[in-house]
């Protein structure tokens, strides 16, 4: 046996081997403690990829947005205040129909489409109960319907802040922008429901108290009852669309304060102010820019053919108000310090 084989390793070699052994032992121990075996050494193989999150928990998932919208709409229509507003609106056609029935004794007025006194279409109600839909919308649009919309829109954000629930709505990954859009969509849903509640109530009362049949248009032509019913539905849709700009204005006011009552009062105050300004002839230069100026253009739906000029102007004006005050509401709400 050679001397190299019998000579023991030097201290340096011994320490190196011992250190390597200890390092190997430590590495093995770490692998054992991690409990992941070989996958623990691959880095990302033992982890759950971030792009595999549950899509229902994603903050930008449309299903989550629809769920938030459904919850908000349900909350709006479960409030006693909403029931009261809809009940008042549904009672207006009943009062008008009973008043006309008592006044005329159920007989026809004999007036033409443009003849007679009183609100638009009111003189035609006794000849055809379908005209009660148009007469009621003409009576509720200037005051009752926009006031109801103003109450709901003004309370959308400020009501949550005054109740102390706005912070909790923002705790979830909803985002301020999406919450504001959901609130606005909920207000628009109320506009649509409220308008069709008025129209449905008027149709029921008109059919109950007066005869129904062919409809004489403002142009003097006659259309069938089915087409007249379709025109009534289109009129209700136009009236609901006329609330789009005012709803955005109310939502903007709602972002300016934490008082729900204050926001409602300010929104209704702006409505009254705009109505007064629109009735002053000396201010005719600003009339086309006031949101209620083209509201009564829905009467053009009852012309043959339908006259779209003022209707299109109304839609454009409402879209402009929605864009301007919707953007202002977004700028205010996304930078607002939410403390309640």
C-alpha cells in the first residue's frame, strides 16, 4: 500500500469535505422542511400563478358589476320612499281621469286634436281613453316626475354618506368609478320604471272610464288602436329619456355634500330654477340650453308622420348634460375624501 493511500486527509481537506457535507445536509433539510420535495427547488412551480385567480373575485369582472347593479337596484326599490313616490305618480292619472269624467259626465267633448282648453290632449280623453296616457305624461313631466327623479338622484351618494354606509361600499373591490356608474344606472332604472308606472296607470284608468278605439293624431289623421298603443309606449320611453340629463345633474349635486336631504333640496331647487328661466320670454337666448326646454317635444310622437326635429334636439341636449355633469360627478367623487 502506497503512502498516499495511508496518509490521512489534511485539516483543510477535512474541513472542506465536512462543510460540503453540512451544506448538503442543510439543503436536504430545507427541502424536507418545505415539504415540497423537488418542486420546492424550482421556485414558481410550487406557487399558485397570480393569473389563475377566481374570476368572480376580480375587481373588473362584469359579473361582479352586474351583481353590484342588481343589489343597488334592489335596494332602491325596497325603500319605503320609493314606494311612496311611485304611489303618488300612479295616483295622478286616477285623479285626472276622475276629474274629467265628473266634468264631462262621460260624454264626448267633440273638440278637435288641437281644440279645447286645458292641458295638452286633455280635451280628447273623453273621446278616447288612450289620450289619458298623453295627458297624464304632459301633466306630470314638468313637476311631479322630475321631482321624484331628483329625490332619488340627490340621495344616491349623499344618502349613503349621511347613513355612514359609503365607506363600507368602497371597502369591497368595487372602485369609485364603478360605484358611481352603478348609482347612475340605478337612477336611470327608476326613471324608466316611474314613467311606465304613470303610463300604465293612465292606460288602465282611461280604458275603465272612457271608450277606446282609433286615435286621431295631432296632424288630423286617424291610426288604429294598436298603433296608438305603440305610440303611447314610445312616448313613455321618450319621457324617460328626457330625464337622463337631469339625473346626471342630481348625481353631481349628490357628490358635493354628505347630507341626503340637502342634496335632494338642491336638486329640486335647480329644477324649479330651470323651469322659471325657461318660462321667461326675455331669456329666450338661453332656453335651448336648459335641460327642460325640449321635454314637451314628446307630443311630436303623436304626429303623422312622427316629427323628429325637436325629439333629436332633446336627446342631444340630455346627452350633453349627462356627459358634462357625469364627468363632473366622476371628478368630484374620485377625489373626494370619504370619511363617513
